[in-house]
C-alpha cells in the first residue's frame, strides 16, 4: 500500500497548508484513512501524526475505519426524533444486525446517524447512499431492506 500512498501523496509533497486536501485524496482512493496512510501523510507533509489526528477528529468527513458498500444514515434531528426517528433507528439496527458506526459482516452496509439530512418535512427520514426515504416507519424500514435484498 505504501507505494500507492506515495503516488497519491506525490502532488502534495513539499507544499504547505495541504493537509485537508491530501487527506481527502487518500480517503477518496482508499475509502478511509488507515493508520499507515496517516503515517505516510505525516512523513510527506512533515507534520506530526497527532496534528493529523486533530484534523481528522475535527472534520466529520474523515473516517479511520472502512465503510460498507452502502451507507445508511438515519436522522436523529429534532423533527425526526419527535416523529419516531428513534424507533426507525432501532428497526434499522435490527434489520441490519449492527449498531451505529458499524458495518455488516458482508460489508454491504454501514449504519450512521446524522443531525439532520435536510428533509425535515418528510420526518422521520433516512438516506441510503443518495436515496432519501421519508415518513419512514419500522415496517417501511423492513420493506426497504427486503426489497434491496430482492425478497419481494
Ligand atoms: S431533523 Fe431529520 S431531516 Fe431534519
């Protein structure tokens, strides 16, 4: 992986203030930021690993563990919460057999929660990759995953 990393990071070598774009580029290529990548960014940009971890922790876009092929985001914002977002999240956990920020064993899905997905009028809402599902109920959650598995 280190030669691949060296290639990804080559355009950033010797430049200042490029930590974020460099991390974005690595994540785009690898899907996440493994420890090895952070060490390589540290070496290439001559900044400490702890400084890089600080950036990663600050920006929600960065992740240090791999994600599944599909990302499920359940809204935990106020509008969704008052309309049953909690039970929707519980049902997703049951259907996928995972908790928040976990991947299914087959790496098909990652489950995340978000503060608001900008579809408050459709609360409770969830998103799978780019598809938004509104006015979701626990029954609808199960239907969505069943149809994605080709069960109906
Ligand atoms: S609060 Fe859930 S979409 Fe806005």
